[in-house]
C-alpha cells in the first residue's frame, strides 16, 4: 500500500495501475477483504473492472493483458470456470501483441479451464479443441526451452488424456 501511495505521489500512474491489479490478485488469493489497493488511486479507478475500462479507453494493451491474466488465474484458482473461460476469450480477442510472459500464462490457464469445462459442459467438443490448442502451443514452446515449459505441458497433456478417458496415460504425465 505504501508503495502504491508513493507511486501516485510521484505521478507514476502506469506503474501504480499495474501494481494495483496484481495487488488485488494477491489479496483475493489470501482471502483478504480488509485492504483495497484501489484506495491509493481514488476517484478514477475503483476496481478491476474500472482498470479494464481505463486500459481499453487509453490503449494500454499490456496493462489490459496483465489484468486479464491475473483475473483469469484467480477465476480458475477459485473454481469460477465460466468466468475464467470468458476472461480467456477476452484475452484471445485482443489484437496481436508480443507479450510472451502473459501469453504463456494465458495459454496455460485457458487450457486447464477448457479441459475442466470439457468434462462438465454440454459443449465438450469446443472445449476439447481449445484445450488441445493449448497443448499444441506448449509442445512448440518445449522445443525452445523444455526446462521452462515441460512441467506445464505434462499437466495439460494429463488433463487432455483424462478428458479422453485415457486414465493410465494421464497418470503417466503427472
């Protein structure tokens, strides 16, 4: 909170906005409702939805990607899979931009969300296709750096096999 306040005082608006979205994610993960990171930037942005609106209005694509990724992670983590799927779709609909770190996390959580929804929704083919695209992306990335991506690929492949009912193959992946 002190860092956010100091950034506002120094007019480091873009820095404080990115910090607030991440701060809100951490507080949500901790289950804290006593602190509001948006208090440090009063009157303009009061929540993550305002932060998204600001990002869209002002062409702040990196801030928008960060906010969508943080919210996607939290939605998946807390089992809000429909919300996670909507956020993944919003991220995917953004114009192409080279933001590899955010794309990597987006692809991972979108894949996990897709496989979960493939097991629980009536539109399982659509979700399987989306999850499979995530697996394919990670297969490509493993060729560039297995150390960075193999663990996430293994989990996505385990989910893929589990969805297909291939339990033995799924267990071998984890």
